[in-house]
C-alpha cells in the first residue's frame, strides 16, 4: 500500500457507517503484506506528527496533553484525512478553523484512540478469525513490520515553549478559540 492508497482508504472512512470496523474488515480481506503496509504508512504519518508544534496546539485545545492524549490526538489528525493532516502539520493554528463547533457543543475532544490499532486488529482477524488480544500475534505482527524494513522510532520532543503566554503568541487563532474554553470541559 502506497501513500495515495493509504489516504484513499482514510478518506473512505468518512462516507461509511462504522468506519473503524469497515477499515478493519477491509484490511482483513487483504494480504498480510498489505495489512503491514497500511501499518507502516500509518506509523510514518503518526511519527511525522510527533512535533512540539502539534503538542502545543493540542495543549491549547485540551488545556493540557498527556503522552497518551497526544497519541490519540495524532491518530485523530490522521483520521481527518490527507488535506487536513498536511495543512495542520504546516500550520497547527489551522485547527482553530477546522474543528467543528459540535466539539464544543457535545464536550468532545480531538482524540481517536481507535485509529491506533486498525492494522493489528485486521491482522488478528485474518490470522485467527476474531480480534481478541493475542500476545503471540502481536509479536508476529511487529516482526512482519520489521521484516519490511520499518523500525518503530523512539521519539523525543524538545518543547520550544515554556508558558501559556508563549503558546498564545505562537498560536493566536487556537488561543482565541480554545485558550479560555478548552475542549472536553
């Protein structure tokens, strides 16, 4: 699966009911190699989004951001599709325009944990017929990914902001919208 095919699959999630189940079932019908390729594409974009700027944006939007929340935020960002993903990487302040008002109305946060293990669930279904957790299959799946030349990177962030005032100056649109009214509260 190349980048174009990956983003095409992500965009189809927006037009189907039960999008995560749809992707999992779609992937489970593919070869193990194709499932691994999806995972590599996902992890590549997930890793590229591990930036201090995106952490700062998430921090403003949600009034703080743990490591888990940041992972779920980056997964949410991928789930929004290629255009939003790339635009946000270049300008995180764009999220002030993009995030729908329903997030405020419903007390939602831009986090999407379900995106994190789509490929592993598909692989598990393909191998054993259900998606119950299996340590052995998890290890097999990681070995398959590594055999395709992908190593999950160990990442470190250097935060280039030290205070809310610095974040306010760095992302004025996000601050204006979420600084005093973060999502999830």
